[in-house]
DNA sequence: CACAAAAATACGAACATTTGTTCGTATTTC
DNA sequence: GAAATACGAACAAATGTTCGTATTTTTGTG
């Protein structure tokens, strides 16, 4: 894969774009908005990036990599399914807390990718979900997890963590440790007292 | 409240807009897209609606009403907290299945509301969350729910159902009954085998 | 180190499109 | 005949991007 090094300025542009896309959405963010945020004139942006869409592509696939690479490591772990599921939750919560803006873009703005990138993106996602489901199936087979349909299991599980990156802002930090522990417990054992 | 009756054509426009906003996003949907979908010319739309933004406002607040009115009925129920929480989950799952497009707009596009409506919208949401938290607190006090922080409890619970309206499309119907039952069980008792 | 050549970066002006909306007028509905 | 609806033409504003040209930074060489 051609992973060319990213200059300091480009990094700066990507970060600013992530924040703007997060709060205004991709389509409603203009290149002039972005330029202002970075302290450049519009045309200067194009010394660093090819197009607005390239920014979106970069952000989306970068996050995709975070998830995919994280999952790969988990799959290779020498552990039972429950421990792997624990690691998956760690992965998602960590990414949400460490990259709240990029993750929001990843979750909400991928639909604006152009045809080619969109298909590639969906492929990556399908692949990721396949990996997750395999682990869940493993858990069911070993009697560690309840035998619910994989789709519902996976969607509910992943979705239940998809609020952390919305909540996390600069003036609303999150107690990572507590949040992580409780969300995990909720998912594994539920909220009802026995 | 000035709830003027909505003509057939306007209804049609609102429905088409909900679908377009769902898949393309509010900002990326043009009035010409919308006109085409409804089978009119652009300018004709303005015989029925005041502006693009009015459409978004209508959609968002209509959904807000669905939730708020649903919750009000639940609050008035003569039931314990666990039953109320069950009803809340029913409410969310039903709305997601019955109005997948509007709900997606409600969830993802409210940020494009203009200042006044935005504030009003956030107020409605805060109020709704307050109601939810009260029920959760009631559950904790009665030893029906585990004593977790209300924020985490509420966010995780509501968030865990926020995938159903994404999945639900015309060619991907959802087994309402099964989905509803299992999601509920997952939330209350978790996924881990005891 | 000096210094010219080259490459990277910044900018203003301009572009073709697309945007939401308005207006005057025709047509339909009541 | 009045009110509601539909339409074509036109609008100003905003959009992403390009181009030519300065300016700055980096590089290669004596």
C-alpha cells in the first residue's frame, strides 16, 4: 500500500477538517471554512490536498484502518471469545475517546464518498463485521454467549458504544476508566438486578 | 400550538424529503432533487412549503413529538420502573421500524436546524432525557436496576437501539417481533451466559 | 559555508456550476 | 370568480477548483 508520509501542514488540515465535518457535516463544510480554520487562503489548501473529497477519503479510511488493525490483533490473541469481546469493546471505546472527530466523520459522513471509494469502504466494513461475527459465533459455540442471532448481537453491541464520541468534547471530558468498565458490564450482564 | 392541517401534496413532499435526507443528508440534497422525486418543478415546491429549512424543522419536530408523547404516556403508566423501561424500548424500536427515514433525519440532521429551532430542539431533547433518567433512577431506587451512573445508563441503553432504522429498508425488512424481544433481553440481562 | 537551482508553498483572481428562492403568469380546483 | 397550484425564467450568493505568479524552503554543488 502506498502510504506516503503526511506533512505537518497536511496533518493540520486533516485535523481541522475532521472537526469541521464533525460539527457541520461534510457537505455543509466549505473549503473556505476549512481554509479559515487553518489560517490559509482557499487556494493554498490545494498545495497540500488534491480535493475536498480526498480529505474525506483519507479520514474515513484512516479510521477504518484503526478498527481493522485493532481487530486483527484481537483475532490473533490467545484467549477465549469472552476475552476477545472484551478487547473489541476496549478497541471501540478507546478509538471513540482518542479520535472523537474522525470517528464521527467515519460513522456519519462516509455516504459522501464517491462511488469507487464508497464501494471500497463498504467492503472494508463488511469484512470487519465478518470478523466480529466470527468471534461472537465462537462465543456462542463455547457456551460463553447466549445464542442470539449474530446480526442483532453485533449491531446492538457495537451500537451501544456509539454515543461516547458524541459526548466527548474538549469541555466535556469523559472518565475513560469508569465509562469503559460500566459499558462493558452493561453489555455482558445487563442492567437488571438479578 | 398552531398545528395546521397538512395537505396531501405537502405530506408527499415531506415524505420524499425524509427519504432523500436520509440517504444523501440534508445539505447534499437539493431542492431540485426533491422536486424531481415528487414530480414537480422546483418553483412549484414553494406553493406548499416555505423553505428547505421548514421541511427539516417539520421533520425533526414531528419525530420529537413522537418520542415525547410516547414518553408522557409511559410516565403516566401504573407500572414499576422495569415495565416502564420495557415500554421505552418498545417505543424506540417501534418508531425506528415505522419511520426509519424520519428517524434518521431526526438523529443525524438536526445540526442543520437554524439557531432558533436548534435551541428549541435541544430543549425538547434535554427534557426527554430528563424523563428517561427519572425512570431509570426510580428503577435504581427500587433495586430493580443496577446502580450505574444515569448518563452512562441512558446513553448506552438508547444508543443500543440506534441501528434498527439504519438496517431497515424496503428490501431489507426486519422481523419486528424477534428483534424487539432480543434487543430487550440483551439490554436487561446481557449477552454473557451466567 | 555560500549560493544558485529546484521544489514546495502561499496567494489573488477568476471560472463554471450549483444552490435556494422569487416573481409574474398561466392553469387548475373549488 | 377566487383561491390554490404549477411553471419557466431569472436572481444573487456560494461552491470547489484552476491558473499564473510570487514567496519561501530545501537541495545540490562549488
